[in-house]
């Protein structure tokens, strides 16, 4: 393994490649901050530029963009509740609440450090395990993904601040939305009502920006507590970084996040959003202060941010060795490799060791660059919040509209964003937290596809029990349902379940 | 008045949507054909659970006593400001294609700032100019994003 | 630090930026006097996108050195990209690159989408995809005949994976299987990587996907036969179906360039001539070769003839498959 690391570092520390990693990380962060314009669009614009580079350099730059965008997305999630992409949806839940509590700097800081640590640990994991990865993921087919995502969906009901039943309602509403678009199995159109823009389903970015960002700004328009001033204004520089107490709370979350992120990241069918919110719900379940989640618990930022960075790096393994991209961005990077004449597949490690180990080592370097880049930027970003809300709120509105449009240069995306904004606002006024809806929406597509594939493969539901991994996962799901049921019944007995959150503003 | 009961409309509406979806799909075609689940299987199951959850939520809301409802913190609402924001969003949704992004900012932004946020007019104009310029430079020139130009400006080129 | 990023971005976006600027101010006296755009309905990185980037890299020398920019406009199964081209000015500066067979299938399968033969004007064909029957490397069949005997004698339907219902590989594979009444059951996956992985994991017995997706997996899977009228240049040891005595109604899908239907025939002719020369360049051949994509030039007239023939011949087959599933 050390000779691999050395080979990789040799490739990654070549001045050209260092430069590419730096450029990639900087571009990635910048586009991550802009909602809408994502890494896929950016990479497609930059693709001709990478033609002139050696394959390893090109991929190193694209990895930099990918990792940078992952981090950049969390910045707007924390500051203005506008998630840049699906993986940073979870960061909104507690990150933005922390910003409201005047801890934006700490949230940004822990996101940066958590991502860094998660990234380093995941890279070490890849170095140790890479050659064995094709075998590790072999047991994972549609039935396993169906059960894994089902477990995820059951966890969704634990997200949100409005009680289990309401989380359930929101989650299933999200699943309903996920069925809009081209049917994943039969290829026919469902609930598209003849609109071409709905063929690919409702975009996750319009949905998330609408339900979180627009709903937030409408709430701020209706009633903001002027005396509280969102506490943005009394920021002091020394409060910019996480305090010692916050570090103590985050450290275990970062550790767990790295492991969860790495393991789930190796499963290409799971997707990055599953990774981040499994980490979130596990933190909430293990926490001694679960009630703080959704109101600015730093573990709720540290865990998922670490996990999604660890996961996005682990995801390189199935992409490079099995040709399975875990996200659209990964798909584009895989295509770029193909254009450079590097055939991904089980033989990649032996045929192009420089590419494989170079990419993995360059992730170490990109992580280092990202943290050096971003920690000094925190103070600048936090200062943005000092803008008086009478200006900040209209500016967020503009930012959201531009962001929605730049997703795909489609006016329909703006419509969807604003529509879901109003929906999210109404939901919040009625005491429903829309977070489970977004998360269930993301998982819904994977769930339905793998469930139906399994039913075809097994000619019935028996297949879930025949295969050992899926049987174990199914048991986990059953146990989770039982735990929730027992807890709810106990709560009903004490009468506590009757108290739900009244309203959230 | 019980705050909770006035909010019954939301689970009711969702439940109604769920039942309507279920009935429409169920009458349309079977869930499983020749061992293969049809496209309606998952939506049907989902709408059933959704309906059940909505009913439970409504039942809880009716059952709980007014005292159990945690009263909202006393907060001053500015419905006029909300209306201005909603109007601005509506303007963006409807007019973006025809008026174009930058002209729309020039029209909507001063109105929103002056009437919605009660910013002095000169400040509002200044902010609009700066914002419009920044958006134009960053998106149109730097990122080469084709923001909608609208009928008027497209005609000039 | 942000500035570095933006500058690099500027460099990257410069191509696209100048195109747009020129597109607004340019005046066509002599074609082409400004950059051309090829709109692709797939995200960057796929086979169609690779064709687009290869032709974009090789075209400028035959078009007054004007740049050719690839614009990815994914969405609506490629329909959005075609609609965008149809709606753009018919001046020859906006081209659409599509897999024609896929477009023909989509029209029947979904019952909507543009009709390539009527709604657009063909420029040329620059390549093609062929599907192939793939089994695991250690499967005990030497050729299609042996494999078919094994499938026929199977007691329950043999499972196979493909790249999604209504994709070219699904239709091509199913048409062959239906032709011989083989007892099979298809499991749709999203894209060739997933279909291939299901085969490698042993969830399905065989798989049908594009020949280019075998690259990199030669040690794991192998093809028994190519569904095409000629062997694939990159899989020269794999015989076609016809060579193995099998009849299959649906063959490959050509990759075609189109312009809006009102484009001046003179301009179409100029682009066609340029594409003909570009397809012969080393730049184009190398760029497609690394991705395992064959070069196949066809004139504008032949392109149109192919589309019309496919529409006529394929429609009943597609409708039959659609009715059965």
C-alpha cells in the first residue's frame, strides 16, 4: 500500500497537478456557492480545456471541482438556507439554525474541518481497501438497495421538528412527488400532464431551494423578530470558529460520519444524500440532546458534512473499478476519463495505476487546499450576514431566482422553485417541517426503481429473504419500525404524543 | 379559538389528494401484471400510507386540548411586506420570459425595497443599480449564462 | 482565491461566451462567419457527447476556422435539446446531434417528441451504436446458437438486463428475442453501467447494451454476437447475428446531425461537405476510437433515407414490444 501511496503522491504533487487541484478546488467552491449552476454544467464547459492535459491532470482538476462544489454547497445552506445541491440539504437543517443563533462561523468551520477529516480518513480507507472493493460491493444488487433505502426512508421519519406522524406525512408526500416523471422501469410518463419539463421529474434543486430557501425568505418577510436581528449583527471575530465545547460535541460525530460516509459511499447505488442524512439521524439517535436537533445542534452539521465528503471520495472506488457512477457529477468525470482514453473497469488499477492512485492521492491534496482556501473565507462569508435584513432578504430572493434559472436555463425551474417556496411556507405555517419531504423525495426514486427491479428479478417478494444481505437489512427495517411503534405507544400512554409543535416561523 | 383546528385544512387537503390519486390510479389499471409491478404500484401504496398518516394527524389535532397546544411566541406579523414579496415572486414567475431578468430586477427591486422593506428611495435605486450590474457581470459575462433577455431587449439585437 | 477561480472560469467559459456574443451580433454573408453550436441531449461524458466533442474538435478547419461548441442540454429523454434546435434560427449555426434510432423509438414509445424525418433537416451521419448480446466471461456458450439452445430449454424465463425500456438496446434485444420466441424476462436498469453490473453480479443471465460499454470489462464479460449489419471495428472477433444465421429486424442506430428544417439547402450542403472531410481526419478518428465508437459517415440524403425507412420498418416492431410489456 505504501508504494501505491508514493506512486499516487508522485503524480499528485507534480506542479501541474498541484495547480490543477488548486484551480479545481477554487472553481468548485465558487460554483458550489452559486445555487443552480452545478458541477455537471461547469465540467461540461471546462471539458475542452482538459483535452490539452494528461489524463491524470484532467481528472485531478475535475475531482477538485467535485470536492470543492461539495463544500461550497454547504456554505449557502448554512448562511441563507439555500442548498446548492442534494447532498447539502441535510446541512440546512441545523446549519442554518446555527447561523440564526449567531454561530454561522462555527457551523462553517465545523463543516470545513469535518469535511477535511472525513476526506483524509476516506482516502486512507481507499488506500487500504481499494483492490478489494469490487468484491466488497458484489453482494449489493437491487434487493439490497431497496432494503437499504427503505431503512433510510424509515430514518427520514426521525428527521424534522414536527413529530413522527407529521414527518411521516411529509416523507410520503415526498415519495409521491418522486413518482412524477418518466417511470424508471416501464419508461412511460407518470403525472407529467404533457409537460416536457416534468419528464425527468421535479428537480431536486428547485424542490430543495423552494422548500428551504424561498420558504425561509417568505417567513422572514412575514415576521422577523427585529429585536433579535437574527443575532447576525453582534458577531465577533473570535466567535468565528467552533468553540472548545462545540469541538467536544463534534468530535465523535466526525468520527462516526467518516465511517458511515466511507462505507455507504462505496455503494454506488445509494447516493450522497442517503449518506449525509443517515449520518444525521444516527447523530440524533445517539445524542443526549435529541431535542436540540433542528434547532442548531452542531453535531447535526458535523456528522453529515463529514459523511458526505468521506462518501464522495469513497464513491471514486466503484466508479473507477466497476464503472458505476454514484451521482451525475461522477458520471461526467467517468465520461471525461473515457474521452481521455482511460477505460474504467476492474483492470484500471493495473492498467493505469498512475490515474487510479494519482486520483486518490490528489484527494488528500484537494482536501488540504480546500481547508486552506476556506477557513480564511469564513470570516468574509459570515460578514455577509451583517447586511441589514431589509437588504439581505431581497438579495436572497434574487439569488434564489437566478439560482433556479441557472440550473438548466429553464424558466420552468423558476416556476417550480417559487411554487414549492409557497408550499413550504404554508407547511411551516401549519406546523409541518418540510425537511423529510426533500429527503424522502431524493430516496424515493432509488427506492421505487430497486424495489421494482427486485420484484421482477425474484418474481415476487421472496427475493428479499432469499438473499442474506437483504434479509439482514430487512430485519433492521423491521426492528426500526418496532422501536418507533413502541416508543409512540409509550408516549401515547403518558399523553405526551398529543403535544405537537404548534407553529414554526 | 383552538389554533390547532383552524390548521386542520392541511392534513385534510393532503389526505384528499392522496385518496383522489389512489382511486384514480386503482380504477385505471391493476397493480401487478404477469408478476411485474405496474407503474401504479408504488404511487398506490404511498397514497394509502399518506392518507392513513393524514387521518391520524387530524385525529390527534382534534383530540388534543387547547391547553396542550403550545402557543406561538408573540410576534408581530407584517402581512403587507409578505404581500410585496409574494407579488415580486409572482412577477418573476410570470414576466421573466417576456420582460427579461435585468429589466425585471430594475422594475421589481425598487418597488419591493421601497414599499415592502421601507428603504429610502435613493438607497433603493442605488442598490438596484449595483445588484443589476453585479448579476449582469457575473452571470452574463463571466459565467456565460444566458439569462432571459425578454422580448424588448432581444428585439434590439 | 476566489479570483483565481473566476479567472480560470473565464478561460473555460471564454469559448462559450464568445459564441453567445457573436451569435447576437454576427451577420452571415459568407457561411460560416461565427461559431457553431452543437446541442446534445445527453449530459457530458456519454457516447453521444463524445461523438459531439470529437466532431466539434475536427470541424473548424473545414468551416473557415470558426469554433464549434458543444452545448449539453439534457432533459426530457433528449427531446428538450431537439426542441431547442427546432426553435433556433434556421441559419445553420445551431445543430442537433442525436441518436436517430433512439429518437424514432421515443416517438412511438412515448407518443410524442419531434419527428426527425419531418421536423428537422438532415446534415449527415457521423457514427453509429450497435447493441450486442453479452454474457459473463465464463459462460459455457461459444456462439449464439449454443446460447439459444440453452435459453430455449430453460424451464423458467431467463432474466436479462438492458439499459432501460424504450432504449435502443432494449428494443434491439427484445426484437431478436421475440423473433425466436425465446422464454426471457427483461429487467430494466438505468444505463449500461448498471445493466453490466447486474450481469457481473450474477443477477441476470445475459445483458444487451452498446458495444462501446465492453471497453474495460474484457476480463469479466464477453459478447456472443453484435446486432448490426457488420462487425464492430473494435470487436472484430465477435460475429454479427447474420453471420451466425440469425435474423433480427432491428440493427444499429446512426448518430446524426440535423439543422432546423427551414435552413437554406446551400448552407446544409456546406456543413455536409465539412462534416464529410472532418470524419476523415485523424483528430476525429482518434477521439472516437478511444471511446470505442465507430466512424460511419453518411450523406444528407442517405441520412434522411435511413430515418424514413426506420420509421416505417421499426414502428410495428416497437408497438408490438410495447404492447407485450
